[in-house]
C-alpha cells in the first residue's frame, strides 16, 4: 500500500497543475487551497506565500533536470546521447512549463530562488560541455577538436534554446494552447544547432530519430 500523501505534497502537486493550466499570475494561495478543499490557514501552515511554494517546487525541477541528463545507454553513439538528452530535457520543460515560461519574472522576484537556479544552471552547463567534448564531434569530420571555450559557448546556446523555446511559442499562443509535442520539438532545434558539427552518417541517423 502506498503511503498517504500529506497536505504539503498535495499543495505542491496542485500548485504545479494550476500554474501550468492557468498561469502563475492567475493562481494565488487561496485558489490552491480552494482547489484542494482545505482552509487557507492549512496551506499557510506549510507555506508562507506563493513564492515559498514555487521555491519548494524547484528541487523537484532540479532533480528532474539532472535525471534527464543521465542517459545510461552505452551502445548509443555520443551524438545520439546528446539528442536523447535534449528530448528528455524538453519533457522536463513541458512538465514544469509554468516555471520556464515565467522564468525571468520568478527569478527577479525571489533572490533565493535565483541563487538555487544559478547553481543548477552552472552544473547543467558544465555537464553539457563535458558531453560535447566527450563526443569528439568535430574530430569525426577531420576537423580540429572543440576546445573548452568553444564547447562552453555551444553548451550555452543549447541551454538558451532549451529554456527559451517555450517563450518563442508563447509569442503566438496562450500557455493553454501550447501542446507537449510543440515543446518537445525544441529538441529538434537543438539538433539543428548540433548538425553542422556532425559527420554525415551521424546526422542521417539522428534526422531519422525525429520522424
């Protein structure tokens, strides 16, 4: 038998659902409490305010991001692992789209969250940089290998696409109109960024993986 969820866990789950559905700006603590049919006082026993709830959600986002990066497929070529990471990462963006769609505002309003996010960003960038260097993608084309600075610049560009793809979609659609397939298509944009670094055989294989 599964252990019963406490109110704190239920509040976090309800907040994620409501934030994703209606937007962070349209959902307050009273709305979350009403959704769960608990009193506002019960919610305030666990969380001081909405920012406190979002800060409590962030470790879950961070752990999901770390799990998305860990591809344990030794038989996959390095390039395929990079694309698999991108696809997994975009599913995290979809699950927590309220966070990525309002990232700048959330970080500006909460210095503590900004510090936590900064540590997650640095860890992720260094992971991607190491993965890029490990694939030796330029060497397979007979070119000089990526140096550390170039690999970090490419890692930052991958990061920018992954986190801002949802913002691109928001230009033409409301959050409710954006589909999971559209967000995960951000992985295809990351592949387009990597494609010039791939040898033709690897590029063909990875193109097929998007069909």
